[in-house]
């Protein structure tokens, strides 16, 4: 009887050990991110902020350009704040065309440089982005000698399709329904650039703005659905290798947004402390964004 009891106890202990190891492995599997215990990736940065507001996550990782607008210029997120002292990454925005469409991108660069002391600064002032401007009067256009047919094709089609997502103050709708007006720094700047090019080259190109899934931007450029991604796109070595990218035109940072009620809980002085205090946090980001890439380990980045 004793032997049977010992065998039963041993079997139970073995089962418990296996279960424990399995659970431990599962926990390790779920904690491979650079910070946070879980990652939620949504369609846009605004969706990420709204998810934070709904309580789906503890921390949103978004662009400082957007965070500054929503935290300071609207009442929608008055109970939320950017986590002080933590800059997860410093970045530069660029405009992208399909790989090889350098002549089109050359014209965009040319216009940005030509407008540096006029529309570029005026539009930036409208949206409170004057300190983030990167284009200077002496900025060099690295694609000035491009001779492919991409610009001529746009001129012949008389249309330039720009892909964007809703991302204030870069691109957003003012008003509702049929009365909504699309505006924003990138929207207004794109219009000014096309107007400059039409005037200088006696073209009649009309600009068309198309809402896109940010995670599909590369495919949409490649298949010709859009001509440009112009929406606060972070310049990375991978994007420069896979697209034709403009000169940097706006500075940005990746920041963490939290509820003000949690400010003490997530208060930290450096990145290492941030990693520690977010070990049990759900992080929310835009799918395919620089924020998502910061959370995911390198081999899992999209």
C-alpha cells in the first residue's frame, strides 16, 4: 500500500513539474519583447491612443509629434501624459516613393528646399512644429541628377496619389461627416510642393490623398496604388534600401504615453528603469510603426 501511495505521489509531482516547466516556458515566450509583457498592434497611432484610453493597455508608444498635439492641444487626452525623461528613440521623417522612382523624389526634394523660407516655415508654424524642421536653404538634393521617367509619368497622368493615415497634426479631419476637411502639416506641405512644381514646370498635376493601412505602405507603392507615402514616416536603413526616400524634413522622437494617474508607478530616470517598471505592462502601438519596432526583438520586427 505504501509503495502504491509513493508511486502516486511521485506521479503527481512529475505532472506538476511538467506543468510548471510548460507554464514557465509559456511565460518566457510571452516576455521576449524589449519591454512590456504583451504587445497590442493596431491600425493607427490614434487607435493606439484610444486603446490606451479604453483601458486595453498600460502604455502607448507613439511619435512625439503626435503626442505633443494630443496631450497639449486637445481635451480628449487631458488625463494622459508623455512619460517624463524617457525618449525611446530619436528619428527623422522622410517621404517615400517606389524604389527607382528617384526623379519623382528629386522633384519633391527640390520643392522642399525651394520653399524652406516660405510655405515650409509658415505651415510648420500653423501646427506648432517650427523646432522640428530639418530642411535648410543649403540642404543638398542627393537625387538632383536622377533621370528615370517617374516624374514624367506623374505629369502625364496629371495626378499624384499620396498615401496617409490619420495622425494629427500630420494629417487629420477637421469637422465630421461630409463637412470634414482634411488638413495637417504633411497635407498642407504636400499641396504647397505640388503647387510649386506645377508653377515651375508648367504642369497640371492634381494631388489625391488616399487613406492607407500603414502596414501595407510598401506594397501599395510597389503595385502603383499610391505614388508617395507622405505621413510622418521614420527614415530607417531598411526603408532607404527598399524605397526612394526624400531628404529628412521633420524631427521626431518615440515616447511613452501613460495615464496621469499612473505617473508615479511609471516614473523613471532612464531606459533601464523604464524596462523594469513596464515588465507587467501591456504596450500598445501602431502596426508597422517605429514604435512597434522598438518593442519587438530585432528578429521579430515587421
